């Protein structure tokens, strides 16, 4: 069964194309104007062993928020569409991930019911990066929570992300992405003992437009 999907979203604020292969090898093809966020998307791809292609642009002259949040939404939509009724998958996954002084934890349930708990302990101070032409730009670290909120709302998953301890914001955010990627990878994998079953005591919940809402 192929779990490859692509979705394009165009609004007055952003234009985003995402192609997702859930059963990939960790290959990323990213055309993304925010260097730090591109780094995090590449991290998610590699540690989840997904193949993800993203081509995105947005009204950065206004703010970074629209692009970052909308990227989470479109990526979440891709996961929801690729997994369908979630037949045969493990459904849940978790991961502790250390990165130098930082330790993070992620737990996900692909239940179809969106909920985000986020305790990133991020200072809110921007991360400063250099463009190829030598000019500097600041990445708004508070947008990481907005990215994940957009993702869970569109993917329909229950996601808990926590920094247990850490000092450096870059490390905290990157370790959260690595933990989330590996938790998602586990949840999306097929359970060979239940390959033909929907992972729920009641099956899919009726009365919802989107497939794959479990109880």
C-alpha cells in the first residue's frame, strides 16, 4: 500500500507545496526561506525516515508566523491523508532524545483527535543566522509551538512535547524535533500482528468527514 501524498495550499499569505512518503528513507528536498526552520524540517525528515519535499514562500515582510504555522498545517494534512483509516498501524509512539545538555520527550497518539501539550522551555529570544549574502536575520523561536499546533490540528493527533532539561534554545528545539520524528515514525509503522485491524476497540468514529478518527 502506497502512503505517498502531495498537497498544495495557496492563500493570500503563503504558498506551500508538500510531498510526503511515510515509508521513505529520510530524504529531504526543501526550498524554504527560513534557514533554521529548514534545518528543523530536515531533522524531522531524517529521524522519522520519511521522504519530504517542501517548496514554500510567504509574506515574510509581515511576519514569519504565517509561513511557519501554515507549513505545520500542510504537513499535518499530508500525514492524515497518507494514513487514511490507519488500518494496521501501531498508532502511538514515544521517544526520549538527548542532545548534549538537553533532554526531551515526545509522545504521540494518531487518534484523529487533535491536542497539543507543549513545554519547550524556550526563552523566546530570537536565533540569529546569516544569509548567503552576509546579511543577518532573526528566527522567532516562539513560532515552534505554533508549527506543532498547526501540525496536530491538521493531522488529528495527540502530541505531547516536553523539554526535561536544557540550556540552549537551539538544542531544545532540535531535540524536540528529533524526539517527535522518532515518535511519529513508530506510530506510523505497521504492526505485523495486527496488519488488517484498525487500532481501536471501536474502530473509526462515525460522523466525521475526515477518515481515521479513532476511539
